[in-house]
């Protein structure tokens, strides 16, 4: 029945001390949150429940219709006339056509191709048909994990090593729709990436008619002090997240300091909007974890929460189901660290490397909660000082070239505040050698993070959760490698405030690999995570990136940065636009205002604050900074 022209189907975690909610309360909380989200219609803009296919007969008929349409499209590539006689039920109108376009593209005219190319196309068609049928059944049973993706294994084997053949009239074979474009140079991952893209594209189409609209799982992987340009030696992260997701190349911390930056991520509030007198600088009753738990998410925090987490005592803060966080002034460590383990303070032996331990805990969390929406945050201590790589990585990058941009040990600091030039008295020749060694060690610590990314991603894939999971990778802020003579953070210069930001959500962007130039600030990350979970109305200082990527429209024009200073480093604050940066520094004497043209002076070498030709820019940015701080 392979060439049936009428398109007919072929045969064929434990709880700790006070502060942890009971399981019963947690389940009720999730149930209420899910009901509220459905009632409010906030689940990813899904169609109303009444328009969905919910009955077994509807789903069988829908699957049969998809299969019939796919067979007809395949026969069309061979020049044979075909009409799919199986129409979908009313609840599934449009799905067969959407699946055909995803598999064959908008046209299906005849062409001349080899038998191997046609065989590959046939396997892709079969895999797509079975995937849709299996996935509809799984979604009816409210199964979040899916085994339907295994249908593409045979297609991958049949197509492996196949060179795309191009007919001068009919185009390439094997075919895929415009979203996934197998053989397109932009589909750099080749066959594997193309089939992953197709699977996600089909899931996205199914989501419009399936019985349950799935809220995405959320995985946040956060590092500590990682610069935006420190991803280059993380191949797994680049391949799995950047190449298959979106890279925001102009992303910024709103504070170049650990604690206030993390407080902003957890609360969605800028430092000057945080309520006074709160433990750890932000309200523990008003955080991402609390909002997402109320929407029915299982929540897990592993690693660095913030500095001095022990201030909240031997408790689990509201909203967190799994709570395994570092203790200590720096908020973490590599070997011989101490953690609050579900509220119990526990030392760990020097034989355990913290990043590996966190990865293991994160993998267990995913497996434990795979049947429900979850929010997982793995917050590694890497590459924070004291920078200690895992033993297996120590010395592996000893040959890394030293960092020597024009701003390194900047000779003329007359346009910089006194605290910047003051570092010259603290760093001798040995200090610069040590800074080069620290940079190499930073990259080495990130190798374990890179492995953790791969472990988590493999776990999601094995559980069939990849397409339904938003994975976000970022750092709390950056750090200097000697630019302007600085070895530290705390400044409003680019090295301190730029952060890496990668986001992969196949249901939003099946193909991935995009790079976005817009300015993104830390509160936008919070607003995005709250938004996809249905927790709208939170994160008051941020804007949802997902809404922007879907609908377009105006985006932020500037980013506010606030640094509290430390010791002799003076408090400073800045406003950064696409072109300009204005910095104000508290100081009794010396330079207090800085203006940089980031287009013509990206290394921030020349302070234009006193340039008479830049009076209008100076006054406008000064007023804008005051406005942002006063709002």
C-alpha cells in the first residue's frame, strides 16, 4: 500500500527543616496555578481547549489524514497525481498541510533524483507521519516526555552521508520545508540539526491542535564572572545552545557585582528598586521560584544563589522544591565547599569537584520531574576566583595566547577616575603574570561547565524533553583581564558588564543559530522566564524577549548599570545605549564623568566628557541617567 493514490493508511527529593513546603501543599499550589493559567489563556497563545482534538477517534482520524497528505506529497515528487481522501476532523484543520510543508516545502513538483535520495525522502516522510501519530497519542495521555522522536532514527541512518541532489527545476532532494532547509549552508549541523529542526517544527504544529498546551520546562545555566567573549573554548555549549538557539550579542548585567546582579535576576528589579532591609538584598517571598511554583512548576536551585546565603539560616526559601546551594562569603567554591542541602548545612570533601556535583544533581532533578513542568537553575562557581579547574582539566590550556588588546595596561589613564589608576600601585610585574595565569585557569574551569551543559542536554534528549524545554545560558557579569590596568570587576566598562546570553527553545525557533543585536538587560531575562511560564505581571524592570521575538516592535534603547563599589573602588553608575556610554563616579577628586563613543572607540580609551563637540550627547545622557535612577 506504499503507493496508494487515494492516500489511505498503510497497515502497519527529600525535605529539610522549616521553610520547605509539604508535598500536598505543593501539588495543590501547582494545580491551582495550572488552572489559573488555562483560564487566563496565557499558555503560549494556544488555541482554546474547545478547538483542540481531545477524543481518541479525532486523534486517529487526524493522524490518518496527516499520513495520507504526506503520501500524496511524496507521490507528487515523482510526478504522480494524488488526492488525499482522508480529511482531518474540524479540530485539526490545517495540521496536515502544515506537516506537508514542514517535510516537503511549499511545492511538491516532480523531479529527477537518484533512488538513494528518494529513499531518504521516504524515510523522512515515514518518520514524520509516525511522529505526529505517536505524539498525538502521547499528548492525549498528558505525557510531557516523548518517545516519538525515536521515529527519526531510521531516517537518520538511511540519509547518513547522502549528498543533497538538486534538480534544476524541482530543487533539492531530500526536501524539507523552509524552516529547516536540509542542505542549506546555514543548517551548519547537517543532517542531525535538520532532523532535530523538523521534529521541533512538527511539535510546534501539533501544539496548536493537541489536547494539552505544554508550558515549557526551563533550564537556566549560570556562571560567575564569565565574560561575554569567554565562550569560544566551550564547544558543547556553542554547538548545542548557540548553533541550535539564539545568541544575544549585546547583553548586559545591570550591576557588575555578584550579589546585586543575582538579586535582579531572581526578582526582576534593578538594584535601586529592591526593597530595603531584605535578607540578601531582595525579597525571598517575591522571586522567580515563587512565581513559577505558583504556576505549577517543580523548582530546583543548584549551586551559587548569592553571596552569604547562610544569612537566611538553615531553611529553604519559599518557592524552591530542591535547594542545594553554596554557602560562604564568595557564594561558592570548587573543592572542599560547603552547601545548604535542603536546609541542612553540609561540608563536602576535597575529592568532589563542585561543577561535577551540580551537574549530577541537575540530571537527577530532570529525571525526577520529567512528567511535570520544571524550573532548574544550575549556577556554577566557575570561573570565579580562586580559579581552580577540575584535575582532569588543569594545565590543559597552558598554551593559550596571552590577552593583549590595546586597552591592556592602558598607558594614559588621565581620562579615568583615580580609583582606576590606583591599581597601578597594587599590581607589580608578578601580578600581571598571575593575571595571565588566572585567565587561562578561568577557561579551564569552564571546560567542566561545558561538560555539564552536554550532560543536561543529553538527559533532556533521552527523556524526549528537548523540544519542550527553554534552555538559557548566562553569567552574572564579566571581569577585566588587564584592560585599563584592572584585574577586577566593579566597573561600568564593557569588560565588567557584558555577559554571554544564549537561549534555545525549539518550539519558538526550530532551526536556531540566530544572532540578535538588540540591547538586553538582566531584568529582561527575568521577565522572559516569568512570561513563558504564564507568571505575567512580574519582573517590573524587564521586558519579555519572547514577546519581542514573536511580535517585533520597539525594544529598549538603553541599559542602566549600577556598581556599589568596594574598598577604594568608588561607586559608579552608567547608562549605555547602542553607541554611547555615560559614566558617573562618586569621588572627592579626579575624573567623575566619562563619555565614550562605542562605535568609534569600543575599547573605551578616550573620554569625551569634556569635548565641546559632544555637549548635546553629554547633557542628554546625563539627564537620561538621572531619569532612570529616579524612576
